[in-house]
C-alpha cells in the first residue's frame, strides 16, 4: 500500500462534505482526497507497523469515512421519539453542586 504525505494544508469538498487536510498528514494513495490533487502529496516511506495502522484506519472508514456521510440528526423526525441522556450534574450521586 502506498502512503502519501500532504505537502501543504488545504481544504477540499468530497461528496458535498468539506474536508481539511493538515500539512504532513499521511493518507493512502487511494484516498478520495488525493484524486486530482496528486501534486499536493509526496511519497512516504513507512514502517510495516505504521502501514498496518493506516490500512486499518482506511478499511474502517478512517478519518474521512467518519466525516463523510455520517451526520447525526439533531432533531427527531415526525413521529420519532428521541432518547437522550441528560448531561451529568456536578457533584456526587447525581446531586446538584453545592451553592457558593
């Protein structure tokens, strides 16, 4: 698997989702952010261990996979009930914090 490192930071839009790429960020050569922007990357020599970590991240959707396409809806659809956990209250045992 070929790895590439971004020469400079840039932003791009992939499938309508804005994506930021940091300077020196390492991506796989088949990452969608590389397509059409090959000149903005340089090859990277990596150890087998780091290649395995990058490959695992790419297979699971990686950073871009989490950004692209998976957006949590903030409100319920009509007829849908949302179950949320209220934020934790400071203090022990769920008691409100002491007054000052």
